[in-house]
C-alpha cells in the first residue's frame, strides 16, 4: 500500500479539521503501518518540534515516527531559541516555514496554534494545547478499532477532569459515531463550546452524555478511560482536585459495571492509585501500553497525510 498526502488538510489543530471518513482512513493507514503493510517515504522532509510543555510520549513518538518514515526531526527548544525570548509568533512561523516541512507544537493556548497556522506556509500540528489533544484521540480510536473493529457500537466512558483529552474524545467520537460519556465532578465539565460543536456534528441525543454520576457513565461501557486529575500548569489546584476527584477513580469494583468485554485506556503519565488503581493499569483488560505505542503509528499516518 502506497500512501500520498491529502491536499485538503492544511493544518491539524483540532479533530474537526478532519471528517469522520478521513479519520477512519487515517486510522486504517496507521494500522497498516503497524503491520508493516505501507510504503511511505518522507525522505528529506523535516519535522520541527516546538514544545512549551514537558513531554515523553508525544515528543518521542513524533521523533520516532518521522525517523521511520525516512525524515528528520529538529528540536526547537524554546529555552535555546529566540522563541523563549519573546519573538513574535508571526515572525517565528514565517521563518520556520522556510526551513521545516511541518511543525508540531505543544503549548498552552489554542490561540497560539491558530496564530502559527495563520502565518505559516507549512502544516501546523497540535501536539497538545489546553483546549485539545487531537493526536492522542487518533491513537485512542485506533486502539478502539483494533479491539472492536468499528466505532458505531462503541460506548466510551471518560472519567475525570473535562480537560483537553476529554474535549478531543468528544469531538472525535461525534465524527466517528461513537457514544461518549463524560463523568466528572460538578464544575469540571468539558468546554461548552466543544459540547455544542459535538452536537452540531452528531445530533443524536444518545451520542453524548455529561454526568456527575460515575456509575451511570460506566454502566455497560465498552471503553473506560481516564487521565490525570491535574494537568500541566494546574499544580496550584492539585490538593483541591485530589479531594474533589476522590470518588472518580477507576477501580476493579467500578470496572465490573462496564461491559464484560470492556477495555481500559489512560493517556499517561498515570498516578497509580489516584485516578486509576495499580491493579487496573496492569489488568488483562488494560490496553494502556498498546494505546501508548499507537501514538507513534497514528502520528506516522498523520505525517504522511499532511506533509
């Protein structure tokens, strides 16, 4: 199988930059790559990484993905470039567009990504922002497709903070026709603009549930998913959130309310025995480390699609 890029995909800032059909196609490419059934060559292409937030999986998976495709990666560390000294995004974007073929940016504000995309003549990939983590969602739904074969009969329950990961799961689920349930404490619901957008994409009243009731959300679910309670940049609220989220931990007891065939996901890093117990992370239903591996394959597919 030989893959060519998609000229209609200029940037990937949000899951909604792709259609459901395109996401399905991209995931199929990722699965073929994992099985070594694809021939993709990005030789002489350069991926620039701008990471304003710490990273293990996103950084390494992008670097290895580009290397496996025959391209190279350059780490544009803000601490050792003019980015960290206050150079305006519009200047940085225009210059880097002349050096790199694609930029993956991990930052705080979604508006910064939009500013890069406005001025860059080369594709911009959202490697995580406070609003969305679309690359993670691609790997998540790839893992789901490997397990269940399709998305239409899948109910995914996310337990925890209505954060960037939850937002991207909501949008990607709406595009793919999966049922998404979000269980979180009152006041920690996902972004209302994300909820409204998902309803525009899929107006089925059963497709999205936001609830404070963990048991309601987990009952009969095929996928049980969680994330850390305090994301990067929220360290000042950690003590409060640890108390508020205490009843929102995935335990064996809670997992028993899901479907017998349910799998467990976590985007990592995990704080064992907080948002998820040690025994659940390592149980036979866990697909957490398959999910982590799939970041690399999904990002290979994305790079082949966009560069």
